[in-house]
C-alpha cells in the first residue's frame, strides 16, 4: 500500500511513521508513506498557499490552485483509490472504515489547515472526507497520522501475530475483553481461573462474555446499532 499525505507542515508527520509498527511496516515493504509539502506546488510568490476568505470572516483558507496542481501531479503518476480530506465535518472514522481502506492500493490524504480548503477542491477532487472526532485540531496532520496507523497495522504481515488485529476492539462492534500477563498472582490480585484453564473453549467463552459486559457498561451505543 502507498499513502501520499499532502500538508503545509510536513514536520508534524516526521515522528509518527518513524517508529514502532509503522516503521516496521515500511521496512518490510508492506507500506509506503510519503509526506509532501504543499508549498512545493504553489505558483505564488513566497510559497503562498492560503488567502482571505470571500465574504469576510476570521481565518485563512487554503487556495485551490496549489492543491489542484499537487493532486493532479500525483494523479499523473498513479491512480488513487481514495483522495481523503481530513475535516471535522467528515464521516466519523471507525474500525469498519479502517478495514475497508486497508484493502486499497493507493491513498492520498489532504491535511486541512487554517479554516480549511477551498470548497471547489472538495467538490471536484475529494472522494472521501473523514473526521476522527467531534473536536477541532490545528490541522489535519495528527488526524491523518491516526488514520494511517489504524489502516497500516491491518495490512497482512505488519503485525507479528496474524490474528492480533482480528481481536481488536470494535472489530465485532464490541470492546476488547480484559487482558492479563505474568505473574498469575500479583499482590494477591489473581488472574481469572478461566484464562489459566488451558481449555480454548473456556477461554473464548470468558472473553466473549467479558467483551459483551464491558461494551454494555462503557459503550452501550455500540450494541444499540444492532437493535
């Protein structure tokens, strides 16, 4: 998979992909993440990429021409399955979206900044708009890093345990059950007997029950979706 990220502050994305699972995914050749500075594509003086909004109002807007030139430049090199714009008014990012995106080959992510991007870019180039929550960030870079991490870890071969991602929270609309490790008895706090039974059926049943219980307690809205 290849992901191209367009941003006006590429430095914000240096660390998220240079460590841990995302770094290993790239080292294995399973994931390519390329961060591009939008200022490299602007025809305006002083690397300008934003201007005042028509009609007045506080905040600058990212201009259409630099974005159009940037997007079209990459489209000449490859076909993109999705051109994603990170925006607070996009669809809420969920595990099912991450699963679907992980099946794609090429993705482009546009990071908004200031008051966002010119609406004409959204109308004519963007194929998908994503929000990671009902709040506003200084820009789309951190949100883009969240999406790349959630999608990249699902690629076959990225995680050491091939089944690990299948049991993450939200994969079956349930939160993950509690997890434990050694020692089995820590300060008198003991691991549930079911997990020490050695019987896979007992373990699986316990985990399913606890996942359902935790979801009912903490995120009942996940269960209500199927009512």
